[in-house]
């Protein structure tokens, strides 16, 4: 009897220890999984009528997928101005390293716009991650017109404050290579802007200069490195917040870390693409020198010149004894 009681007590103790050793989540009641929420930020299939091409002086063509599903009036403004050749030749007048590149101002100082009326904001749920294109404006909410900016590195603090109209889908390395400054000493330009549905001409920059492609590759690689560092720092902040029991901060930092990591991966891809462009550019044969002008035919030998005739003898001076010529009559007589 004693023996059986001892075994029962031992089994009970082992059961208690097992409960204590079990992970915390094993003691929590099962919760039904939350319904899957569709990602409304995912871009629709790219269509020519919504592809905006910018041929930049930095050496290549940038393709931007516009989002009329998120900002229809702002996208229509971009299309209208592009078809008017409004953007051709305009500069990027405000470019902040690690932040964004702003252009689309005919005055080149941030104070200009088109002759069309200003736009109302169309704030949406698209985040300001690397490569996103937004409409620039002043502190006045209804002041967007023609200016836009391209995000170089994630700037989520801008979400809900500026109208996102699209995102770069190729050629981001040439955005990375845009000259920095406010304003830049030698600003980069939009050589030509066009829409994909308008059968755009071949890229205005058809032969990428090796130095431009190399600069683009270096800029994209730098962006990738900075984004990777940001991702690590934000992941560390998420870990600290989780250890401190602050689930909300942990989730926010984890989301930022994921965004930065994605930006780093995209920038690394951009750098690889630009490096490939640089290699191709280096292999391109140098343009042939213009042919030397044909030698002019030699001048014919001069013909023998006949000797000039001897001057005739000068006429004798007038006879001073002759009668003088009559003076002319005064006018009016």
C-alpha cells in the first residue's frame, strides 16, 4: 500500500515538473488563425500605358510603373505633361544623399510648376520605400503640380503626407548616380521623358558611358550597404523591445528591419545590373574617328602673264591762257 502510494506521488511530481518545463506557448489555449488580408500595395501587372520612361543624363533609361489605381489624377498629370515634352531637359534640383532626388521644376529652384492647376492630394497606402515616386509639394496640401521625387532609401515617415504615384521597376542605378546637392553644382538632367504606350523612341542615352555606369554601380552598392546596416540596427532594436516586453515596438522595428532588408536586396540587384552595364560599356568599341577631309586639289601653276602695256604719255597740262568755263547759275533761277 505504501509502495503504491509512493509511486502515485512520484507520478504526480513528474507531471507537475513536466508542466513547468513545457514552453509557455504550450499552455496557451489554441487561437483560430486570423483571416488572410490581401496585400493592397502589390502592383498590378505592368501595362505599357502605365510605364513612364525617363532617359537620364547619368547614362541610362529608368522605367517607372505608375499606379492610377492609387492616384488617378496625379498619374494623369504626369502623362499629360510627358506628352507635352514638359520634362525634357529639366534638372534634378534637390538631391539629398540617402533620402531622395527631386525634379520636374522648369525654374530649377523648387518654386516652379506647369501652367495647369495644382492638384489635391491622393494619399494612399503605398509606403515610401526605395524606388518609390511621389508628387512633391509645399506645406500647403493642395500644392502638387509637376514636381516629383524618387526615394533613394526608405523614408516611411513620409507615408500619408505625400502622394505616391508609382515605383521604379528598372534602371534604379541611374537614379542612384544623380548628382547630389541643393542645388547640385552640375545637376543631372532628364534628357527625354516618354510613355510606354506612345511607342517611345529608343533610349536617348543609347550608349552608356563607362564612367556613368561605374558611378551608378558604386552608388547602388553604397545604398545596398547602408540599407543592410539599417536592417541590422532595426533588427537589434526589435530584439531589445521584445526582451523588454514591448510587443508593439518590437513589431514596428521588425517591420522597419524587413523593409530595410528588402531595400538592401533591391539596391544590391541594382548594383549588379549597373556593374553589368559598366562591363558592356567598357567592351563597346570607341566611336570611329571622323574621316579626314579630302585634300584640296593643288592650285594650277600660274599662266605666264603678259607684260603690262607701257602707260601712255600723260596729257599736257591745260592751257592757262584759255578762257575760263562759265560759272553755273544759282539754284532757283
